[in-house]
């Protein structure tokens, strides 16, 4: 049965191999500050992958999604005014 040590979060961030392999990427999040994401586990020369950015904030895409479902601006504004949905214009 293979076994090994599990690193704590702090040990993982400090691991020299993690730094050498550039396993983690830092991004600036609009409300959380510095956000660290793991990079994709594999890299391919003809189909490169990358971290697309930071997670969305709560309600960041609400208006865009409602528009995509065909909802008109007046209805969206009413839902926002009534506190049913949040989010600003995207």
C-alpha cells in the first residue's frame, strides 16, 4: 500500500518543488485581494491551458444571465429593486 506525508496548506505553499514547477499562480481579486490558484496539471504545446482568472463575485453575472434568458431591462430592474436578485450591469 503506497503512502506518504500529507502537507498542510502552509507546507504546500512553502514547498520548493511547488515553486520550481510554478504550480500556483497569483491573481488579484476585486474584493478578496491576492488569490492563489493551482495551474492546470498538464501543459500541451498545441492546446495550451491557463487559469482564466479569479472566481466571480456574488451576483457578478446575474444581469447578463437574466438577459440571456430573454428578460427585459425593466423586469431585471424590478427584481433588483425588490431585492430578489443582486448584481449590477455587465
